[in-house]
RNA sequence: GGCGACGUCGCCAAGUGGUAAGGCAGAGGCCUGCAAAGCCUCCAUCCCCGGUUCGAAUCCGGGCGUCGCCUCCA
């Protein structure tokens, strides 16, 4: 089976053949750290985390580089507004970004260069571009001459002349051509600056990624990714800079993630319709947010809403319940006579088929929505088996069920969606002791013994058909976030995460 | 105005030539003392029109609509 992916350069799905067998080098544009990231930013980072995880699952050794842009106009502006230095703004929000990625469960990059730590190589690339006739100096600024690079526009599918007639490009008299962009900007008083052959200044945004990717990975590297809004001009300019400077192709595959919308409109800081990631994570666990994102293909636009988060929560519970139930059953004796061999084999077959579908879907340009569909079907098959055989389960039955649950855990894990860890989840709240004292006459101080006493009291009450007393136990526990569910194998206790 | 993407059940969404996955919501049923969880059944012919084909949601043409990029933006 070959892995196929959609290459923005050429706009077609292609077989993925890495530069070096078994290894993948990828570079993803990181954030400009002038604020907390919003969930639209988070979507892109989750998409590329998915891609990375799947490549690793497929056995590739992945070099994953993501920059942090810690010097930029926006940072300078934010600093001025807050009355602090640009370096302080950058430091605050790069820490916040790293924490956000950790909270989301995004795997750490193998390298995470910062613009301010890469100034030397950036100056070198600008010098190379000037030497080769692709850039020119005006009053301490350096511009890239777009018309000097014949391939300009090949990534975004634009024609230079069309762009110029677009008339939305700001005219700067000092530029030879309105489309020329800054490689190096001279510093105004109070702005961060570094010494260069053209005077004190700072690098242009597009330059950073060209330099950091080449520095970490060499060119051409395999995959360059980012949000689709970066295709033009950011990535187009990167191609121009890097290929003009090195004379070699830059990135072999360009992958772009779809935008996250709110009310069918792109979420962005400039539109003011954004929701910060940290606020979402306060209300919903990271796996739920991930599940929501994964139910849409990474290249498609995704409409975000609280309703969808609620739906994703319900869907997530479906997986969690299935795994929890099977894990719980496997921890207890299974003296039943067993389901029919045919039933067991049928479930085993579903496991095998689902694994194959998962792989086929993910191999097809990382179709996580299709892959998730397969996993939901496996959950239904396992639940159905359970439902049909719950009173006769045998050890071999539990083995097959265990295989189904393990498959769900493993493959969701490949997608980065972690499930609550079965019975090793949160421990019982101390409140159960008080309830046990009140309802079951328990006098110790051990939560586990208190719970046993409560379950015993409830079983006795149910045997006596004393529903009020039985419900007092269940309702009292529910108030503490402890659920009691009656199953064919006895009452099952579930402690919620919070 | 230029370039591009998209339009599939109430909502979300996969499927790119062989007869519509999945999730959420809804209806009915089963299980339960009641619940919860779960199971079963039901629930679309794919924006419109025309064409190609034995056969199209899938290809082509024309509409209509939505969105993105063209300026900083994940």
C-alpha cells in the first residue's frame, strides 16, 4: 500500500516517496507569538500532528521542525500597546504556546528554532540573494525582486501580471515592483534590531522559514506544511527566496490545512471572531476537541461551535464507554459457557477489517473522518457482541472483546485521541465515606471500603425492593460525580474525570 | 475584477464511474424496579439544468449559492 497525499504544488494527489527511504523531513510554520493562539491556529497544529503521528505509525523516522516567530511587526505593536518590551511579549506568548501544545497532546517538534536565534543565517541568505541579483537594498531595507525569479507564482497558481492588476497591493515608491517584498527591514527607534551589512534592522517574516527549514533539514526537504491562508504570499515567497538562493528545489510536497470557521466565516484575530484555545480547554478535554477536528478532513473548512463540541463529547463517550466496559469485564471472572464460535469469529473479522479500512483511509491523504467511521463501527460490533452474550461470556469471548478494545485504543492513539485509562482512572472522592456513613452505617475512613459498603447496602435494598434506599445510594454518589450502572455482571462504578 | 475550493439525511460528514460510511439529533422496540450504558429497527439518491456512459453524487458544459486567497493571518 502506498501513502498518497495532496500536493498543493500541482494540486494533485501523489504517491508519497520520501527523499530518503524510511525517513521524512517536515517543516511546519509555527505561530507569531503576540497573543494566545485561537482554536483556528490550533486546528492547523493538530492537523500536522495527525500527519506526523500517522507517518510515525507507518514506521517513518520523522524530523519535525516548527519555528516560533518571535520578532515581528505584530509583536512590536502588541508590546507598544501593553507598555512592555517586544522581547517580553514574545517570551510570554511563546511560553503560552508551548503550554497550549502540551495541553493539546501535540508531540514536541524534533527542532523548534526561533527567529531571534537565527539572525546570522538569515543575513547570510540575504547576502546570497543580493549577490545573485535577486534582491536590492534601499535605505537600509532589502527587498526581494519578484521578477528576477521566473517561477514566482507556481505554488499559488498566480500570474504576476494578474496580481499587479489586482490593485490591492500597496504601492511603495521605493520598491522596483509593487510585488517585491521585504527580506530585511531597517529598525525604527525603540524597535528590536540586529546589526547587518545594511544597518540596524530585523528580518522579514517570509525569510525566517526559508532559513530555518534549510538550516534544520537541508533542501530539498520532504514536506512543508501550514494553514491554507499562508499559500500566498508567505509560502510563495519562501519558494522564491529559497530556490533563488540555493538554485535547488525547496520542498517536495506542500500540504495545507483547511481553515476553521465560525458561522461560516474564517476565524481570525483581525475579524475579532476568535475563541482562544485555552478557553476551550477549560471547558472540554483535549481529546474531545481533537475528535471534533478529526471528524472533518484536514483540508476541508470546518465550522466550529459549542454545539459541535457537545456532539463530539457524546461521540467521545461512546468510545470511552465501550473500552471502559470491556476493561471492567476483563478484570472479573468469566464463568459463562461462552458465545458461539461463529459470533466470536465474526467479531474477530470485524477487527481485522476495521484495521484494514483504517489504514486505507489514512493512506489516502490522511482521511481521518473515514478512519474514525471504521472505529465507530468496531465499537458497535463489540457492543453488539456484548449485548447478545452478556450473560454467557467466557474467557475466549473476553479475549476477542479485549482485542477489539485494544484496537480502538491503539488506533485512536494513532490519531492522538487518548481514552480515559480504564479502571486506573480517577480515584474515588472522599465524599463517599460520608454517604456510606449515612446510608450504610459505615464507620471507617477508607473510600474503597466505603464504596463496597454502599454497593452492598444498595444490593440489599434492591433485593428488598426498597427503591428509595437503593436510589439514595445512587443519587448520593451521582452528586459526587460517581456513576453506578447495573450490568449483567453486577454494578459497575464509574468516576468522572472532574 | 483575477485565482482557487466547495455545495451529500434535521445538523456535521466520508465517499471521485458500479448502484449512498460514520457521528449527533429524532421515532419505535428490547434490556432495567427506575435509570445509565448498550443493542435492534426506521430515517437521504447526493444544489439546479443539459451532456458523456450499459451505468454518475462521482466525468464534461452551463447556471445558482457559499467560502478562501489576491494586505497581516494557522
